[in-house]
C-alpha cells in the first residue's frame, strides 16, 4: 500500500512538473494568437494605406535620381547666408533648451514623490508636463508663429515649451531615484526640508540634469531645422525653398551642414558630460 501510494505521489508530481513546463493550453497558444493579431493589423494597415510594390519601386528609382542630382553638394551663391542661418538655428536650439531647463527645475521637484508631499500639487504638475509633452515641437512652432509672428523668436518659444514637459518628467524621475540618506542626514543635523533638498538632493541630481540638457541641445538642433521650414527661423527656411525649387545640390549641402554641426555638438557634449560626471578608474 505504501509503495502504491508512493508511485501515485510521484505520478502527480510528474504531472504537475509537466504542467508547469508545458504551461496551460491558453499560455501555449497565446504567442500565436498575438502574432496572428499583429499580422492581421499590419495587413489591414497596408490595405488602408494603399501599399503598392509598383509605387515603391518607382519611388526608389526617383530617389536614386534625386541622389544623383545632389552630387556634388554646392552652396551656390548663398554660402554666407547659409552659415548665418545655421548659426541662427544653433542659437534657437541653445536658447530654447536653456530656458526649458531653467523653468523645469522647480517643476521637477514639484512632481517628485520624495520632495512634494502634497498629492494634488504633484498630480497637477505631472499632468501639466504630460500635456505639454504630448504636443509635438512642430505644432508648438505653428502655434507660436500665430502668436508672436514669423522668425527665430517663435522657434525659441516652441522648443522651450516642448522641452518643459520632457525636462519636468526626466527631472522628477532623477530626483525620485536619489539616495535619501544624504537628505535624512541633513535633517537629522538640524536642517530644514529645503536644506535637505539643497545639500542632499541637488548635488546628486545636477550631473544627471546637465547630461540631459546637453543631449536635448543636440537633439533640438535638428528640431530647430525642421521648425524653420514652417517659418520659425533658422536654416530650415532655406532647406524648404531649395527643395521647392529642385536645387538638389543646395539641398545636399544644407543637409551636410546640419549633420556636421550636430556631430560637432555631440562631440563637445560628450566631453562635457565626461568632465561633469567623471570617469571611473580601476585601481589594483
């Protein structure tokens, strides 16, 4: 009797192990159901978008023709104007990023759980940043152009408004991830909550903040080029005009100018981030 009971227990254990390994029938077929659903949605989207291999092939041929017309890149007679417009684009990106970084600094503390105990203020700040961030920079550019008119000022305001939402979220996440022992030590030494933020949290998050600001400055240089197409200043206006008039050699030169500028900014930002954050050295 004991032997038969032992065999029964072993059989049950084997069945349970097999069930755990194989999973339930629903879990077994779930990946196939998800894959089938994604395939159906993709086919429906291709049908609604009137996808055609013939049109794709003709477009690739046309793209090859345009690329041939872009060689060699040439500024034409507008080299000085293009350099001036490129400098204006960099200035728009820099000022917009800087203003957003400064204005978002208090919002990040209002949205963080460990620095704002009032749930209503925290909730409103988070929803405000989500709303601002949900609108694309190009749309903000169109809004500000109708408010303040054409020109680089509208571009600065567009980048600033868009980045306020992004910086507020990134700042709050960095603040919530800090080591709280430093702030607790300040409070235990007789400091106030503001002292805890100033001496316990700010020194920890500032390298992260600066790194994020430098990255967004690089990204906003490309964004400033795009919003310039709709009239927000910078080199984007020249890019749109040369595309409209089919001056593809000038288009290639402008694109190369933007790419080189972004690469230079990225190299400088990397060195600055390394100098601020520091580099760990392995000691034997």
